[in-house]
C-alpha cells in the first residue's frame, strides 16, 4: 500500500459497500504504537469500509510495510475475518510485478491485520492530482503496467471489482502495482455488493452480477484519464448515453487508437467490450506501433485484436528466430537485429509485457532479448 499522506480517500475514489453502517469505528492506533512487539505504527495512510491502512516498521525484518487493520466492529465478526483471509488468499494467488504483494494475515493485541509491501510513491490518483505534464513514454509505461497487472488477475479467473486510481500504487522505482482485493471475486461467487461509485460499470450500478468486462470498464476509465487528462464525459441522445470523443482534433495516430480503445472499454453493453484486460493489453500494444508498415506489423491483426493472435505471432517469431538460429543474413521477417526498426522493437517489447501478464516469463524474456535495448546506439 502507499505511504502517501494524500492517500486518504476523497469522494471520487471512495469505495462503498452496500449495507455498511454510516459511521465506521476507527482502530484507535496512533503513531508509535507497536503490534505484537514487531510492527511499529508510523502513520495512517488510508482507510476504507473494512479497515484502516498504516505505514509500519517491521522490527524483525528491518523494513517498512503496510498494514491493513480491520476496524474494531468488523474484527468481532467471523464473516469479516473470513473475508480478510480470503482477500489474502486471492492476492497471494497472483504473482506478478504489477500486482501488490501480500505477505500474511495476523491477529495481535485483538487487531486482525494484513501485512503487504509498502508503495512509497503514492497512488495513481496522486499522479493525476500533480497536474504535471508527463512524457508520452511515461504514460505508455503506466498504461502497460496497469493492463499487465489486471491481465494477470484476469488470467487466474479473478474479477477485481475496484480498479481505480486510488488502488493503483507507485513503487519506489516508479513502476505501478494493483492493490486492494477486498471486493475481488473468483468466478461467479459474490458475497458483498460494492465498489467505487464514480468508477462503477453500468451493470454493477444496476445491481447486476459483474465480471471481468466490468473491470474492463474501470480500466477504460483509467486509461481515459491517463492519456487525455480528464474523466470520461457523456452525451445523451436518442440512442442513450454515448462517450464524447476523448482525442482532440488533429491528435496523433496513437491517441486516436487509444481513444477508440477507451470507447470500446466504456461501451454501455458489456457484450461489446473487450472480454478481459488481456485483450486490452494486446490492443494497447498494437496502438503503440501505430500504423507501422514494417514486416512485423502483419503479426498484429487490424481492428479488434485478440490476444491469441498476438501471442501466436510472437511465439512463431521466437520459434523461427531462436530455435532455428539461422545466420544473420537469413533471419526471417525481421532481418538482422541491426536492421530491426524501432516499431519492430516496440512491438516485441509490448508483446513481452503481455506475456508477462500471462505468467509466461520464459517467452517474455526471449522476446525482450530479441527486441534488444530500448534505445539502441
């Protein structure tokens, strides 16, 4: 979790749970308090319906951690303790560099808590609040990280249900991780209704059963805010609500493609959205290379790009280049590494990011090596 003091939830990111009491009990913990002679509380850094989050110092390991501690009224109910345990199990089932690591579940001094890695760079919401102009490469890096993390979650059959800028944390090295699995569900098992109202998909707001396409809606909203600097805006017409065009007139090819991706993610009908974050990740990879006419571009289908086709193309390329190992003059399609265009390299690195999201680390590393350095001399 983040250690940013500005991380206290504001209305736009406030997660709610249907049926929760209006007034929530505080844990009563203050800076300097020590849990179980191990965790020394340093500061409160966030709160939600079920508990409060603190930055703490682990005296045993000698490192900072984040502690999510159940509120006193929750800690006396077995159902809430089971939910906290389930949140830990869900989080620990996903091992990915863009998903926040959860360490353990504990009960010390009548406090139930979850320990997790501390994100010292604040949240994506903090980044949005800064209003600083950011390079396109940084925006793409953040977008890839969010898509990859959510794709990893979707790959194991989990729906997050609360994908918001407040739950996207920035680590000390600048990379992003997804956090907070308090509402996450596996399959169709939903025990608690809730979410962040300003990021809820229409079907969730209407009380229908959400699925991974509901996460895609939230992902589309984040991408809209990331690339276009504002929340999605809607117009009402004879066909109902429609998304205003995010891209400004004269926008680049990349921004027009990202605009189209946002519109598809934010489609009112879930059936017409990308099926999961894996497909969104593949389409973002295609948007990055724009309308490149390089030989490798034919590996990416036009229109709505399915992840299976992109991965099949990547595997084919890896198989032909790494396993066959022809001489440099006989390298298929891409030619020698010296002749590979920047768009070719970008596509390979983007596909590598997508493979990482699926847990295919060996293939991802092979593609990364094939792409060579990001900025070759």
